[in-house]
């Protein structure tokens, strides 16, 4: 590699590190405090305190713009790294078993969500593209699904912003609501992991909610959620076909773009889980990696809390919020009903 290229790459790396360090340091500090709280009050864990502290800071005084890059880095990339590390808790066989077990619940709740988004969204007068974004965000995986589908249907940036803000509100609510429902229904960690993985919108909130319920629930919920995330691909392809029939496909969905729809952290999670199936790590090393993932989760949730923008939620208006609330409740209800019918909820 030419020396000039190495110099340029090094300069860009230094710039990026300098850019993200202040915000990431704030998130790490919040995670450290949240971890101490979690050790003192084990039933609370570190996830909930991290997001509560972050939201409180954002509401009292929105973080300065110079912290934005580091907060975004923590909320997204560090969370994805945490998900990859969670693969050390699982094997390939367990992933296949969980995926098959979750399919009835996952597919039922997704079908109900997408149909309701179309019908109820139309009744409420929510624009077609916006209701599609809220539907896939609620039914599949929050902001990731919205980002993947937006170019396929030609959504405007304002519509994407409104959809993400709507989904984000229910992500935060899920952290308080889902553990309460789990305890009310006396769910074991296995059942709660299935419930959280199929009914909570975003990967970050699934991780937060399940980690509050326990390590056993966390591993199961993450696998269910990642299987659910794969639905981005067929849904995006289906929407591309619909848009093509309308004669207004904003971006042609090539095989290369289809491959790019699969999140890198999902691939990383599977690679780690496969390696974990065949390579015996020392017990201490595995414990360190798992503890590291828990701390990264707290750091990411601090970033998510700090990203709270109540003004964006207000700008979205009441109709998208009402649609998001209805879909959220329908997905929860459908998941619980199918779990009961299939015997997953005793």
C-alpha cells in the first residue's frame, strides 16, 4: 500500500477517534454508574439505569453537538458489537432450534402487524409510505427495518424521521412494560425470551428488556430477534415488486442490494456462535466476553437515552403515534395468543 494512502487512512482514523471520543466517553461513564447501580440492586440490572440516566440528561439539557458522533457510535456500533459477543453464549444447534420454535409466533405477529398498518393506517389518514415504515419498524426490527425499506419505497427523509421517532417512543416504553407483563404472567426466562424477541420493536430494546429479566432470557431473546431481523430481506423484496408494478420503483433492488440488507452484526453473531460450537474457550475467557457484552449494552443504551428527542416525536403528530401504539399492542397481543395456543406460554 502506498505511503500516501497509509498517511491518509491514518489521518482519517485519528479524526474519527477524536470525533467520537467525547460522546462515547459520556456513554461509558453512564454505563459505569449504571453497572454500579445494577450490582447494588441486582433486580434492576444495568440496562434500565443506563437508559433512564441518558433520557433524563437529554430531557434536562440536550447534549452538545460535539457529543453527537460519539453518542451515535455508542448507540449503534457498540450495541452491534455487544450482539456479536452474545454469540459466545450459544451454539449453532441452539440457534436452529430457537429459530424453528419462534417461527409461528414471529410470522403470525408480523402478518398481523403489516395488515393492520395498511388497514388501520389508512383509516387514520396516515400517508401510505409512512404507515409502511411504521409497520415494518414495529413488525421487524425498528430503525434498521425503516432504514432498509425507505429507499425501496422512495420515502422522504421527513417520513423516515417521523417513523423512527414513533418507533423510538415505544422502544423506551417497552423497557418498562415488558418485564412487568412477564412477571405478571409468571413467564419463565425461555417464554419471556420468545415474547420479547418477537414483540419488542428494536434490537436495542430487546437486549435491554431481556437483560432485565435475566441472562437465560437474554440469549434466547437475541436469537429470536435476529431471526426476525432476517425478515427485512423478503419484505423489502416484496415491497420492491409492489413498487415496480406501480411503475415507480425509486431504487432497483439488485442481488447486491439484497445481500446488503442482511445486517453485518447478524453475520458476526452467527460466525461467533458457530465458532463457539466447535472451539472450547476457557470458562474464564467466555465469562469475560459475556460480561463485556453486558457492559457494551449498558453503554449503547446510555447513547440511546441521550438521543431522545421529544420534539421530533411531537412533530410527527398524533396519527402516526396512535398507529404505532395500536400496532405495538397488536403485536404484543398476537405474540401472547400464539404462544398460548402453541403451548409456549403455560
